[in-house]
C-alpha cells in the first residue's frame, strides 16, 4: 500500500511540474515553423533585468499564458547579453518579445514588462492578426 501511495505522489508531482513553456533555439524554431500556422515568439531578456525577473515570475508562470505560447507559438529565449543572435533582434529594452512569421520576418513586438493579463491579451492579438494576414 505504501508503494502505491508513493507511486501516485511521484506521478502527480511529475505531471504538476510539466506545465512549462517549451523553449527552442532560434534555428529549431525557424525550421519547425515552416508550413505551420504558428508564429515564433522570441523573448529577449537580460539576467540582470528586474522587469525580466518579474515577467519570469508572473506572466511566464501563468497557466493560460503557458498554454497559449505552447499551442500557438514556437518560443525562443535569448539572453541579450551572453547569447549570440541576429542583429535584427537587437533591442535596448528588456524584456522585449519579438514575433516572427514563418519566413523569420518580424511582424510585431512587445517592449517592456506586462503582467499575465496584458501579455495574454497581446499574444491573442498577435495570433488573430497573423490569421487575418494569412487569409489575404
């Protein structure tokens, strides 16, 4: 009986911690997005940025935000200080989210901190604009 209870506790713990953003490299995201009905969301952050840390703790831990990002976007996380990245993604403000289409072209951005409600709204807006533009 103790083994059965332990098994359930371990199983629940594994599934409870499985709700994370699926981060990819930029190259992997660019490969995967071809022929898909998704955008690439590139999160540019700095390890020293107070608002990046706040974004990580709030918006990027929210279940609805995580589900939206994982379902409708390929997500990339780039350390703007230590990682190499294309010059087209250079920004002076952290955090910044760039949104790229299937050709790797910028189609939008969010500059600065957003709480989970604001961020989810903007993710939905970019998704809807992307679908609308695809139909044209």
